[in-house]
C-alpha cells in the first residue's frame, strides 16, 4: 500500500458519500498539508458537510519543508500546491488530486497521482466496495464534475457496463 497525500476535493467527496474510510484502507499513511486542513475548516464554517479532522485520527496534517518553493507553483490553489510539495519531498507518496491543472503538474513532475475516481476503482479491485456505479450516482448528486465519457470509461474499467 502506498502513502497518500490528499487534496480537499477527494476528502470532501469521499466523506460526503460515506467512503472516507477507503483512504485508510488503500493507503499505508494518509496525510494532508496545512492548506487543505485550512480549506476543510473554512468549508465547515460555511456549512459544507466536511470531516472534522479531530474525529479522523488516522489522517495526519504534515507541513511541507520547502514552503518557500510552494510559491513557485502559483497557478494552482494552495491545497493542490502543498499536496504536490509534500509528494515531491516524500518519495513514494501518491498525490490524491481531482483538479486537472494539479494532475497535469503532477504528471510533468513525475509524481504518482490518483483522484476520487481512481480510488473508487482501486477500492473495487481490492474488494472494499462491490460496485462503483452507485457511488458515481451519489457523486453526481453532490455536483462532482463528471463528463459522460469519463463516467462510461470508469464504469468500463470497473466492469460495470453491460
């Protein structure tokens, strides 16, 4: 199992679908940077259904060492930027990102990455969930951006297109 460093969006959507536990099951160590913690707290203050990290002791908040370098990646949000910084600093960590720009940057930097949908496929493969389709339906209700062709591709990979 790899170590995971997570951005806000995967944590939000996994929490809202009741699937946050998948991070713990799929990752040896699950962490997030302070900028993501700050985004989660701010979201809670706005009334968004987000996890209280004090109630999730298996998620660690880890500060990137090279915080001065974080500013070099200014075309992304602070959460995505710090996730990539941690993934760069800690070899073997997989960045969990849904944002296209951040995923593209991870690819260019040679950082292994996945996202909410990739985690769902991994969970099905590991036998942690029986179907991906109901979770995709729930994500759609939650306003998760999912193009029809992406949905079909995920369902094909999950073996759920008949």
